[in-house]
């Protein structure tokens, strides 16, 4: 199974302003620096719904919390509560971490524009994605790509 990111969050464009600093005062960059954890290591999690959410976020980080909740027949608030209970992490942070990780892979391996990557990850507006990525990685997606590729990629905005 693909690696899942533990304690990440999901964000729509309207949520992105809230991600600069977590509820506990820890910056997003510090939170996103946490290591990747394989979904299979969560065998202690007895709730199959949480397993399914971890797998969905890992494979398709564009999903929002309401969509994830609907996929496991829970309300969004109940899903967030159960997720925290079983993983000791915040679902919103878990989704953001998965999105940033997925964005890194896309920036490293494709010539998709920043706008296309943002849309692929579920952001309605690319500036929201850029703000989240920059907060998480300490550099813009374009700079990240430039450092990875060694030069600018055509079509990037």
C-alpha cells in the first residue's frame, strides 16, 4: 500500500489562511517535516473506517473532509473526532501533508504547471496552493521545481 502521511490536513482554498500556524502553535513547516508512515503500520487502529480514510488520502489527496466522511458513512465532525482518537493526529493536517507530498512528486516528475497541480490536488485557486506549499516547505513550488530540475520548466505559472 502507498505510504500515508500521518497528522496532515486537508484544505480548500478558503481554509488555506488557517494553515500558517497549527492550533498548538507549531508551524506547518514543522508539522509537515514529520516522517511518512506506511498505512499498514496502523494495525493497532481497529476502526476500518479510519484505515479506509488513510488509504483514500494517500491515493487521492484531493478529497475533502466532507467527501471522506461520506465515503465512510460518518459526519465530518465525527470522522475528525475518530481520526484524532485513533491516530493522535488532526485529519486536516494529514490531508495537507499528503497534498504537499503529492505536489512534490508532481513537481519533480511532470511538466504540469503550478495551476494544473493545484487543481489536481483540489485547490480552487493556485495562490492558495502556493501559500500552503510555501508554508510547508519553506520555498515556493516553482523554486522547489527549479532546484529539482536545475532550471525553469516551460508552462509554469
